[in-house]
């Protein structure tokens, strides 16, 4: 499989092909460490793929209507975040003006000879730094909100079809690659695969466990 580890000893899980008397080929997976207590517990490829497909079962709840509704909610959240960002920008504008006036007053003191160049640089360093940070914070909030919406929407739309794809015959290599994108820390123990979901899929999957969200779609 190339992405599973043994839960018992953390060694890689490896596959081996066996040819039976009827010349049928069967592939089994188990821990690559022959000293591991779980070494003899091997699982055939069909059963392992069934468990892998089951990991994608929550995607099947993402119907077209539910997906569109969820993306609309993301858009609504983005709109609210935009309003908050606007409020923050107004407050930051006032703060920028205050800091700018403070720097200008320090410049006047320097021009009058009341502050040396070194003293001016030392005293003005703090308000200048705060001014830069305020501008960075407002810009990053706007950029992060838009990025989050685009990423979440594309993830939902793409993975909505993942469960159907995982049930197709063949494409084992592509399925493993897809699993690497979705599953976090997948392990094998006593013929059972265990895993978590990678972010932000873990939060999205948590929503699928709430029937009240899906019953209307």
C-alpha cells in the first residue's frame, strides 16, 4: 500500500503475492517486521480495500443540494467576516492616524534639536513597528478569509465524488493516492485499519455525523 504503518511496532505494512494451486494470485498485507507480535496477522487485499472504501463513506452524504447549501453557508460566513474585517479596518485606520501623528511629533522634536538622530530612531521604532503590523493584520485577514472559502468549496466539490470513485473496480494506485490526501496516520492492527482524517476534512466529517443537517437534503 505504501502509506500504512503497523500500529504495534510502527514498521511499514508490506504486500506479498501468493499463487495458489489453482494458479489464482492473491495479495496479502501485513507488518514488514517479522519480529513484530502482529506479523502473522495478514489481511487479503480485498478486505483491506473494503475498509479503505468505508473510510470514504461519509462523502456519500454530500449530496448536490447539501454541498451547495454548505458552500452557501461558507459564503455567508465570509460575508460576516468581511463585515468584521471592515470594522477592524476602521479601527485600524484610527490607530494608524494616531501612530502617524506620534511619529510626526517625534520628527518635529528631532528637527528642533530636542532629539538626536539616534534617540529619534530608538523612540520611533515602536510606533513604526505597530503601524506595519496593523497593515499586515488587516491584509492577512482579508486574504485568509477568501482563501478559506475557495479551499473549502473546492475540497467539498472534489471529494463529493470520491466515495463513488473508491467503489469502482481497479484504479488501486489512484485510490491509494487519494487515501493519502484524506487519511492521517493510517495504521494496521490485527487486520483492522485505523485512521484519522486530515484537516479540514476532520471538521467536515464531524458535520456528517449530525443528521439534522442532512435530513433536509
